[in-house]
């Protein structure tokens, strides 16, 4: 096995920053992967050697989060303005937001803004960016505003859930197995962490490509 390559083309001018982030995520993962291989890539790697692979998963997940958020900032406004399905998603979001807030404040802020439409889109962008997209549900929610079906971004939902679960154990628990006595770190092989990394990077690549298709289709 090996790590997959990033998308090479930038389909639309609004996607340049997201593409830079995508390249950075792939480059970081490759660096950790090469460092592990240079260490000898033993069948039973030490914790130190496993940390190189653990870092690879963490950086892949952070890269996915950053790529999609950059697309939301730079490209979503254009997609909403030019794509009927995405505009309908934004409209539904605003309706739910007004109902949830239970006050006229949102409407009054939009009315006094230079552009009510731009103000509401900025509100949507800020909402998506405010949380982590390092979960299947949040990633699906973010891409839905581009009117992109989940299946177009995530090929294997359970595989991505497993990759995010491993990422959370590594990031939030230092991969310690608290059920063990005494507590020790989970043992992870190259194949497992390489698989998780590729699963996450594939989702990042596909999100990037599908947004590009949306932009080109609405041009």
C-alpha cells in the first residue's frame, strides 16, 4: 500500500486556497510516512515509530477539516448564488435559524446590512466553520450546503467513521488503552493507520473535486 496523491487541478479560481491546504495535508502525511519507512518499518514498530503513523492520521483529518472549511469560505457563496439546489439549502438553513432564534434580530440585522443576501450567506459560512468537520455527520452537513450528496464524497461511511474514531483516540487520549492494566497505548500497525489516512484523504480529495464540479456546472 501507499498514500494516495492529491487532486492536481484547480477547477475554479475560488478554490486556490483550498488546493494549497490540500497539497499541504498530503505533503505532511507523506513526510510522516517516509520517516516511518526510513526508521525501518518493522513488523512490530515501537511507540515512537507508531507515533509517526499516528501523526499521519491526525494531520490527514486536520487537513480534511481545513480544506472543506476553506471551500466553504471561498467557494460556497458563489455556489449558493449560482446553483438552485444550493440556494434552496441556504434558504432552508435561514428559515430554521429564524425559527430557532425566536426573535426578529436576525431579520433586522439582514435588513440593515449593505446586502441582506450576503449577510445571511456569511452567517451560514460562519456557522459551518464554527465547529469541527472531523466527523461523518458534520462533513456531510457541510457538503450538503453545496448540494453535494454524502455518497459523492464518502465512499465507505463506516470506514471513515473508524478513521475518525482512531483520530479521536490518538488526539484526545494519546492512544492510551484505559481498559488495560496497567494502562498502555494501543498498538497500531502500518496497514491500519495507512488505511485510515487514505480514507480521510480520499474524502478530502472528493470534496474538493465535487465542489469544483459544482462551480463549473454553474458557470
